C-alpha cells in the first residue's frame, strides 16, 4: 500500500472517530458547513433516509472533500467546536413542522 493510501485510511479512521458520537442531522450540518453551504442544506437531502444511510452518505462526502483537499480533518474539528448546530428535533422542525 502506498503512503497516500495509508494516509487516506488514517484520515478515514479519524473522520469516523470524529463523527462517531454524532447523529445524522449533526453530521449533515457539519457536511454543509465544510462545503460552505447553509447548515440545513444536507439535512433536507437526507431527511427521508434512515439514520445510518444518511450518516454513511455524509461521511462519504466528507471523506471525498478531504481527499480532494477541499478541507482537512483539523478544519472539520474546528467547525464542530466553533459553529452552532441544531439538534435532531430542531433541525427537522426547521425543515418542516410536519416532519418533526
């Protein structure tokens, strides 16, 4: 395995560890922030999916952004610490009260 492949594997493990305690709506908001989008952008996209599917899609988007050098794990960590996030219920409520 090349160093790049090893580095990517380490980054993916770290990304999974970073996201492990978060629910789908929280990870979707982190994904939105990472790409410079409004916080509920990906929440709306993944709202109809089950929790694990939505998390998987968001983690894949984050991994792709990191591999394309659009942002780093350190930047994601800062976004988690510095930005305000809606909890699952509030995110769903803001997307549409009938969905909460």
